């Protein structure tokens, strides 16, 4: 009985041949499935479904004295900052990292920064911003932007020490809670940017040395000074009595 023997590499050759035939057929199918079956996410639709109920359909913010509504985001021009907010959920905003995919987060972030961001954040004059802030804002937020009590509403104006420039600009145009809105007819875009520049400056002002006391302004500094004087007076009287009390 005659038995033919194939070369030792025949099996490997056959597998390679099958691969050469099948790969060109499979690759286009996989490509079509990847591109056609998963269209790019619609950032506008995601925003309207997930974000508009708090931030408003145009990102203008929803005003309420006591509310979980979101702020004005029309000055957010950085997609990376928008993506970070969606992922981490700053403040009382929920995180969407387990709700939205990465492409969806990217799509809604680009929609916010490319279509809703209508408040420019550029230019501005620091000196003019200080003057405008003292005129329009310091009555509630104080000159150092550290907030204060509002007797006529029974609440406190928040400190602006931890607010980003886009949120400050949005609040000026939006007017959250009892704060009045300042539309372009009251403050131009250039004046708004000047105020934002001043606020970001006083958040981290130059430190001449010593204890900053939280940059709470002259009242806190004066109080600390009087406490120091009182301690020195008491210590002096104690010395005059021979240190015997």
C-alpha cells in the first residue's frame, strides 16, 4: 500500500494561504461595522438630554435662590475643562463618568465650547476691573472678593476665591439667585473681562510677607492688630506688677 507524505511545512503553508484569502474579505466588513454601526455621538442631543435641565438649553444657567440648578457655562471655551467637569462632577453636579462613554463626553464638551460659549474671555484691564468691581460687586462680595452677609436677603454672598474665570464671567451675565444680571448693555465684554481679571488677581494676590489672614480685608486685619495690642498691654501691666499677677 502506497502512502504519500506531504512536506513537513505543508500545514503551515495552507494556513498562511487561507489567511491571505480571508483577511481582505474580513477587514472591510470589520471596518464597515466599526464606522457604520457606531456613528459619532451627537453632542447637542446629549446636552439637551443630560445637561439642559440644570444649565439651560443655551447654557445660560437657571437662577434660583435655593436650587440645585447649574451655573451659566457660556464662557467655557476649554474642551478639556468641560470634559473634566463632566467626568468629576464639581460641586453638586453629578459625575457622568459611568453614564457617558468617552466619545459622548468628548462630543458634549465640544458642543458646549464650540456652540454655547458666546461670552468672550480675552483682554481686560486690571485697574479698570478693580474700579468696576468696587462699583458693582464689592457691596456684596467685598473688595477682596471673599464674600459677606446680605442683611436684605438673609443669606451670604459667596466668596469668589475658588471660582474659575468662566464661572465668574457666566455669573456676571447670568445673575444667580438674588444677584442682578449685568447684560452687555450694562457691562461691555471688555469691562466684563476687566472684572474677571481683577477677581482672578485678588484670588492669589502678591504676598508681601507675614500672615495673610485669608485676605479677608482690613476689618479682619484691624481686629487682629487690636488683639495684639491688647495682649501687649496686659503683658506690660503684668511686668509692672512684678510678674506676680
